[in-house]
C-alpha cells in the first residue's frame, strides 16, 4: 500500500454542497441564504456573542478576579497532637491515619503540622512535614520519613 492508495472509509466523507449552481441543484438562486437582509449579504455575519443590540451576556456578567490553579496540591492536614492516640513505637502511615479516622482518604497527600505536643516516639511517614512538626517528632525520639508525591490525573480535577 502506498500513500496515494489511502482513502477514507466508505461513507465517512460527505461532498460539500455546491450552492448557487441553478434551481435544479436544490440550492440555487438565494443559495440557502433566504431573501434580503444582513445574512444574505457577503460579509454579513454577526459576532458570535451579538444578541441583536441587547447588552450581550458576556458584558452583563461581572469581571471575576483571580484564577484556579489546576496544579494545586491539596493536603490532608494532621496536627502533632492528634498523633498521641497511637502507641509508642508505632509506624504511622496515611493508611493507619484512615483506619484511625483522622483523615478521609489515603489517596490524598498528608501534611503533618506542629500544633500541640508529642510525648512518645513514633515513626511517622507522610508526604510533607512542617518544620515545627519535624522538630517535635524527632525530639520525642521518633523518626520522620517523607513519602514521594505521586501526582495522578484525579488529583487535578
């Protein structure tokens, strides 16, 4: 098969209407433009938002400021004080936080924040830590591990 052998599938391509080619063609005389008026003239098209002289919808709406950043990452925040529910030496992962009812979904990234105190050594695995949260966990004898952030299409909706 060569490039010159290629052609669209049967019925996939319709030939264009040849308007203004006589009465027998079905689109003769006014060529489907009707009688007189702006639409019958050459170049007689209206702007897409034109509403017959009425103030167009686009001009009636307020100018909305700002924008939505589609790349924004929403974190599920957890304060250090909430980690006191776990036993000393426990490994805390997003899955464990879901089981404990502290966050709704393990699919969302988790950020540990520094409000409150921690009195036990915990091995915390999360996607992000505030500086104060990191200090408090390490000061209590625990460990901190940052999980990689896997950005999926569903997190950008």
